[in-house]
């Protein structure tokens, strides 16, 4: 399933900056950054559980927020992009 994930981490102190980097690294391991704090992730239900657990352990629930939007398996028709596009599609073929 396709998930759009966005996050907002409070970076008013050095601990927040560290959390921000950790959240970004977690998201990068599951999908593709499409904007500064927005990722598109193609995951199965087990991967989603792992992702949510890692994020919950990383963020400060009093200061930070993470939002997940489930687009399901028919996600292609639900995404529209204007302007600069991605360098590659996640589920496409990448030739090196």
C-alpha cells in the first residue's frame, strides 16, 4: 500500500535537531522523500507496524507530530503533481 507520511519535529533545541535527523533516516529507509518533510512509502502491513513503532520510539510525543495518509493499492490515480517531479518513481525500474 502507498502511504504519504509528513512530519513536524520541534527543532528549538539540539535534541530536536537530533530527532529530526533520526525521523528522516527512518523514513528514508522505507520510501522516497518528495518534499522536505514529506515521504511516499510503499509498504506492506508488517512494514507499517515496524515503521510506526520506530517513529513512536524516536519522536517526542509532546512536541512532534507525524501524520500518515493511506492511499491504498490504487494510489496512482490519487496522486497529482505540479511543477518539478521526482527523479524516479519508487516502484519503477532504475537502470544504473
